[in-house]
C-alpha cells in the first residue's frame, strides 16, 4: 500500500489546499455554513501515490461530511486496473464514460440522421459526418436501480463559429439491439 489514508490526508491538508478541513467544517448544523460541491479534476495521481483503498476511504469520508453537497471526480480509466475503477464506481452515484466507437460502428460510419431533434439542437451541420465516439451515462437511483443511456458525439472543428462545440445524437436503433 503506497501511503495509506493518513498520508493522503496529510498530503491534502499540507499540500496547499484545505479541502478536507473545509468540507468537514462547512455545513455543520447550526453553523450557518454553506455546503460545497467538491470537484477533483483527476484522481489518477492520488490513486498512483496513495492506493485505491486510501483514496476510496477519503472519498467516502468526504461524501459523508455534512459540508459536502455533491462531488465530481475525474479519473483516467486507461491508467488504472479494473479493480480500482470498480471501487470508484461503487462509491459513485453516477458515471460518465467516453468510449471510442466499436469496430462495427466505425465500419458502418455511424452518423447523425437529419431529424427534428438534431435540427433543433443546432447540429444539423454535422449530419452525414461520422461520430468521434460514444458517451455512456449510468445513474444509480436511491432505490438501487441503475439508469443507463448512451449517445454518440462529435467534436466540431475547423474555422466555423461553433468550433470546439460538441454535438450529441442518439445511437441508431439498429445499433442498440
């Protein structure tokens, strides 16, 4: 185990941020302090430095803190073993995964169809162009049921006014069965 929970907490507290202390103190009953949304731009370095168990314990402590209203954490899935990702997914109430197109989708050249929904979102300009990938969203409900959705996406490039925007469209019905 690279460092353990105590080493991780010391790193967070003394590494220039007071994230854990702020979350623990904020939102305590009777203090009038607001609750916070905690955003961690990458758990990958923490996972490498302190191990899955310590990071999981730390995230759980933050989740249970009265000062935490919600958390958003990113992790580079391609850098970690499946067991580490499973631990993080277990703790998460939702996940968003960007995935490359499957071989079949690439071969078929999956593209948005010209439809009312595509036109209403302002992505009609990408009709006939191939998707860059798939975004899969899984949300856990309090009752334990999982809701899963998937859409295709394309990052718009070039010198057009919408360059850098992302267009989304539904996966064709033939690809979901």
